[in-house]
């Protein structure tokens, strides 16, 4: 091989293993060696499982040698976030009190990775209760951005993003309720997919009680990768059916939109950093050069869509989380949630119900808009990645941040797919944009992303030892 084995993309690695050119054990050992080299600098993987991973890799090689049918990720190393169930490992979610909450069965996502033959090499960090755009907790400590230790690696899937950016696996699992896949991808220069509500089955047997309604509507599982093709492959694997999640939808081929190859640009949404607005326009130019019709036109009620998140989430998700945080949360999540509650007005159950009704009306308008403009190109965030712990300063700072994160909140509230894809430089790392499509039209996001990706060099793992 002319490149280090740990730097291979998942699609390429799977093909090499399937053909016998590369063994899973070789690739897994190289990935674990890379973990050993760089993880002390970034603290992305907080629960290692070297022996288990090498044993799984050896079983994968035996399966290939015996002529068994091989899955799409056979023998390929991946990582799993610490807030979903993986049998034999604690589902701690970055909470000290949950360090011994042992999973007895795999969540659907983990089960689907295993069915595809993937080798799980470790579990990645998240903020306490997975509700910050920063990744730090009193159980595992802080995860640093491999590009620049002074800025956030994103959250809540910050460990996932930092791991992939640094070459600890080509695919990382993440989850997203308010940008927790897209924002780490944006901060770490990666591709990150927040799929449609219902696309990927999810269930934690270790969790007690029912999930809040707005969480059921907004929280999804998705992959982070260094390339579009690896992300597409990872989502196909993750989206396998599982009866434990009644929300899961098995979709077939959808008819094409009314006006294919049309893209609407929203370079600015409120006060947007010029670097980000330029990246949105650059993505539009790349699509236009490929024969797409591109115009700057915003979807209907964009800001109203973003406002749905606090109207639904504050009296439901956050209200349910507050007593848990008061009992078991660390200082950072207590401070962050207190500032959220101070920055966003408190609303009651009737307001939440009204927002749920309004969501349906706004989603209908967006669906009609996305028939004519099947790809929406907009910021992931209106600001460049924040300094570490920016959300703990004061209510004024938090209120500004919540306005700047509105592009992610709008997409989460409507349950639409959103893909964070890097466009180019300009800030010291690849600045990304968000591609949004209609429900279950992730394929359109990937089609546009591949055009955007073709205009820049491949994203290679970086050495975080230079980011301190």
C-alpha cells in the first residue's frame, strides 16, 4: 500500500478486504495503532476495545476465507458514540452516574453495523447528556478539535468527528437533535448526514421511560465520514430495518422532484460570517458549472421553522432533562442549560401543542418548495466554530449562538435530511455548507455533494499533534 492503512476510506477498504488484498486484522491493527498515536492529544475515543476489535477482525477474515457472504462493511473499523447501547459496554452518555449502566443488547444502529460486518474499535465522547455543541464532561474529559485545539470539535458527536478527522476509523456513528452530527462535521471538516426522521431505526433498551414527543420527532442517528461515498455507504448500512423502533420507515425508490437539478441558495440567515456566505455561493457555483439551475431563494417561513425548535423542545425535551441534570449533570451542562432557558422564553404545554400543529403546516410548505428546488444550500451555522466553552459565558452570548445555529434547528424541527459537506478553505480548515432535501431524499443530498466534493482535493486524516 502507498498510503497508511488507517487512512483508507471505508469503501476502498471494504473492497480490498473483499478481494483478499487486505485483511481485516491488518486494517484493524493499523487503526488501533493510529488510535494509540493520536487519541491522547484529542480524547475522541473514550472507551477502547482493542481485544474485542481484533477478535472480531479475525472472525471477519475467517468468514471471508470460508466463502461466507460478506456485508457491505465487512472487516472495516468504525466507532460508536457512548450514548447508544452496545452489548457488554456501558451506555454512559458522558454522565458520571451512568458509568455502570451496562447495555445487554445492541441498539439497532450497532446491530446493523455488525450485520454489515463492521468492526467496532471504540466508543466516542459526548457532552454530558449530549446537549451541547461542545464535547466535554466530568466522566471522560474534553475532546479537542484535531484542526485547532482552541475551537470546539462540535457536539454532541464531537468525539465521533474528532476521531474520523484524525484517522481513527473512516466511519463514526453520531446522533442529531439540534445539529449534533452536522455541527461536528462542520467543525472538523467532514461529511455528516442527519437523515430524515424515520430513516434509521433507534432504540436503547438501557433507557428508562419513554422519550419526549419532540425528541421522537427530531432526534436521529447518522454517520460522519471523510468522503461522500463513504457517508452514502454508512447510511445504507445504518438504515437497515428493526422492529424495535415504530418510527422506522422502509422506503423504496421515490419519483424525481418536479424540477430536477435545481438548487436554492440561502447564503445568509441573519448575521452570517462572510466566509460561510462565500462557501454557500461557492457550492452553488459548482452545481451551476455541472449544469444545475441555481438561484438565491429562501424556503417559506425559514425563521419560523427555526423557532419551532424552542417552542417544541423547551417545554418537552429540555423540561424533562432539567431534573436529571440537577441530579446527575456536571457543572458545564447545568450552566449551559440554565443559559438556554434564560435565552429562550419559557413556554407551556399548550404552546408546545400549537408548535406541533404549526410544524405540519410549515413542513407542507417546505415539501412543496423542495419539489421545485429539490436541493437547498444553506449554512450549517451562521458563525465559524466557536472557541471552546463559548456557551458557558453568559445569556447574551448563548442567545447569539442560538440565533447563529438556526439553520440546523430549522432542519431538525422539520425532520428533513441535512448533509454537512466541506467546500473549501478560508478558515484554517475545510468550511462546510448544509444541503437539505425533501423527506427520504438523502440521495439528492449525496448527488449534489458529490459535485461539490469533486472540486476540491480529498479530505485526508490530519495529525492533531500539530493542533495543540
